[in-house]
C-alpha cells in the first residue's frame, strides 16, 4: 500500500528451499543451497539465520534479524517467505511454532506479506493438517539430543485450538495435494491478495500451460477428501511412534549426530556428510533391501505414507 512499486524484495531463512524457477531460486539459501551456481543472475534478497534448534529460544537470532531488516527496509520488502516448522531440503530441521506467530506480528506491524511454503509439510505430514496450525501441545518433536523430553503422548496431541492457527497471506501447496499420483501445485491467497490482482480488472498473468488441469484437479479432490475422511492423525501418530522406536538406536552409533522425529518425518543426521560415492553405495544397499530412501549430505531421512500397514512399517524400520 505504501510505495508498492518499491516493495520488491523478500526476506527468507538460510537453509531454506523453495523451488527451481528463477524467482524461487532467489529465496533459496544463497550459499549452501542447490542453486549457488546461479547466484550471479538471481535477484538479491534478504536472508536471516534459520533457528538452530526446536525450541523457541533457538530462534532468538532469527526473529531479531527479521525485526531489524523490517525496521530499516520495510519500504523495500514485499514479503517474508519460509517453510513453517520444518526446513526440508535445507537440512530437515525443526523449529518452534511460536516463531510463526511472532513473524506474523512483525509482518502485520510493517505492512509486509507472509508466505508459507507448505509443499512438503501440508496435509498432515508434521502431525497437524498444516504445519502453520501447530501449537505448543501438538508440536512435540522427538530428538536423541533432548534428554529431558517426555515420551510422545498422543492423547494430548490430537488437535489445535483455532487461536493457535497462524494464517499466511499466501500458502503454497503441492506434493500430498494429489497423493503423489499427478503433478499439481496450488497457490492459495487471502482476499487482500486476490482482490489486489482482480479489483481493477487485472488477471493473474503467470499461469503455466497446464494450470488447473482438470484431471489433476479431480485427483487432488479425491486425494484430499480421502485423507480428511480417514483417521489420518491416528495413522501419523502410529508412524511417529514406530519411527522413534526403530530409529532411536541409531543415535548410539559414533557416526550419528542426532536422530529426530516429528509426525511422519524421521531424520538421521550424521556428524560428517557422505561423499557422492558413499551416498550411491548406501542407496544401492537400501534398494537391494527393498527400501527406497534418498540420502543427501549428512542426512538419511524418511517420510513414509500414513497408511503403512504393520508389515510395511516393520520392513521400513529394518
């Protein structure tokens, strides 16, 4: 609203990953990200340190840096973009949901939009329908480094209050939107954004050729309806308990820095990253055992289907 033509920059978290097109690449991690080779031709954005752990106090530097940029440069900043709760390709790192509330307030105070990239976390993956819906009761990550944590208690984590939900201005969805059966993504906005495009007769000018493909839309509707009508949360908690039980012994290995689990996400982080040859060797061994996992860098992680049967879970655990 204030000098809108000058608000062209974004604030993004380091270790973030948001995609492979040029605009998306510009808000991915500029140093450690997958797209550092394109640094010279990408738009320059503002980057802040990502939270260094799963607790609220682990995000103090992140919040302070966002606040400082907005105090000085809000006239340039169009939006803050982040992956809520879980940073995916940047390291499978978890952070506290209260961070989202504080970033939402900072954005509101400085007339800046907030974008949640829930392409990896949406539709139940973290144990909440969307990661931005977590509160302190539902958010209980398990970590081999946290000796003080309680055992995961599903009975206390079966829902979030309406007041806990943090609504972004723009929500990016994909992956689980169609259950993986067809390629489809969706960008959901509030009325402020949609009206800003259409009120003066404008239309969204960046639609790809296959936008709103009817078959993909039908698959998405079927997949989402099937999920929400199923006991998906109970299934996610079952997978979570199984991952903790099966992966926690890995923490005793000298090569392992941490094992962490949140919802249907299990992560084993090593002290030292694997070479390309070592990754290929590990992956080949896994394939020979009938399990498809993709190790990268220091990480071996799994995001299994919610409806794994007992035999499938046992096989994956092995």
